C-alpha cells in the first residue's frame, strides 16, 4: 500500500515539483527550456521596441520611399539648351524646396534662402534638392562631382533594419540623369545584370529610355590591379571615340579582389573632358590595393570629386537590442556649408556649420 501511494504521488505531483525535482533543484533540461523561453520573450520585446522607437524621420522616409522613389509627381522639366550650362545661375527649377522641418525655423517665417537649412522629408524632396545642387555644380563648370543620397534603404549603416533597395537607387539615378535632357548621357552600373534590371525598371515606369541616355557597366570584368597595370581595358562602355557629355557612375563599390576604383580611374582617363558624377560611391575601402602608397594615390583620386550634395543620416546602434536610433543628419548642397542637425522629439535643431565635410572626430565631438 505504501509503495502504491508513493507511485501515485510521484506520478500526479504538481508540475512545479516535477520541474524542480524531488530535492527542489532544477533539472538541466528544464533549466535550458526556461532559458529558451526567456530568450524568445526578450527577442519579441526587442522587435516590438524597435518598431515602437523607430526614429520619426527615418520611419517617414522609409514608409514613403518604395511608393515615391520613382513617382515623378511634377511635370517633366523643360528641355535645356546646353549653352545654359555656362550660366552661373542655371537651374531647371522654378520653385523652391517644399519641405521644411527644423525646430529653429518658424512656420510663419518665409523659407530660408540657404538650401542647406531646408531638410527634405521624403525621397522625392531629397532627389529634387540633389537635382538642383547637381545642376548648379555642372553650371559652375565642375567636371568631377560626387552625390551621396543616403536615405533608408541606401544607407549602409541601416542595412540590417532597411535592406538595400535597388529600385530606389534606380529611381534616383534616372531622375538625376533626366535633369540634363539635352546632354548625351551614359549611366554606368556595377554589372550587366544590374544595368538590364535598371532598364526594365525604367520601361515599366516610363516606357522607352530617352534617346540621350545609354546604359552600360562600370567594369566589364573583374578588376585586378596587376591586370590594369599590364594595360587591360576593363571599361568597354567608355570610349574616347564616342564620348558622352556626362557620365553617372551608379553606386560603384570596392570589394575584396575587385578594385572597382581602378576601373573608375581608367574610365575617367579615357574621357577626361566629360562631366563625371559618382552617385553613392563606396570606394573608400581600397579593395586589393597593395601598400600605403597605392592607397594614398586612390584617396587623392577620390578627393578630386567635389561634393555637390550629401544627405546622410547619423545613427547610434543601441545594445543589446541593436535598434538604430537617429542622432541627426548632415546636409550639404552645392556652394553651401556642411550643416549638422540634431534630431530632438520629432524635429531638427541645427548644431553647427562646417566649411568642409566634417570628420568622424568632429561629428562625435558635437553635443547630440
């Protein structure tokens, strides 16, 4: 009878006692199970927090980006005479920038004449501001230009939260190229597949490509430094016999074993008199460059490209949740300073203007 009673109690004892064991100690299997449950709950809470605490501006740009990255809400720009490009005040726009979201600006006050004080709040407004700056740079005679439009989906810092959006870069590149409808334009993409995708994307959105725009690739094959030094031509879509007026190099990126910057150098040397625009370049990593001298030479080459526009969000990654939080942004338009803004409760406050692009040390020294 006592044995049957003990078996009955062992079988039907409370679950808490079965988990802890007879001596009140937690069994290893039960401990791992509870640890796994805690991890799942904490992960779900972190994901919910990430959604709830998305930065206002970053969330707004991302939510409006996929729909408006290539929407063309405004009528087509009038065709431009090439002679206007020699006019210092040439601009294809008749209006001013639409969005203004800075706490230092009163809504009742007229818009500031300084474009760098106007913060665009959608991808369309970012592109419009970039178009105006690029037009001003070309009109001023700048022939090596750099444009960085690092919105969510194009900002490498946010790739874990907002993966790279190929359609967004296509839309931006085509809108910038269409700023110059009378100039013979070549757009260079990272591969034949990317160029074909860009053409198909344009055809779905607008139909046939404009007659002044041609698509190609930055490098027709893997770029190896030794082969370049031996005289190999890796840029077949750039020819001095049939030059374009303006070239857009779309998102050129170095990678290990593929020094795309060498292809860009070769292409520029072929048609040095043309206008070259690097759009969102990722060439700071020297790729397979050997030695300090080669790296310094490549940095000197990149320094020849004058920044016509930069929209770059600044973020901090909170740990352990890895949630990006917006600190502010850097905004630069052609002919103006590099303005830094602090993000504070849904609006922006200007911190400081720099005469040149601020370094990481200068950025970190500001009071965010």
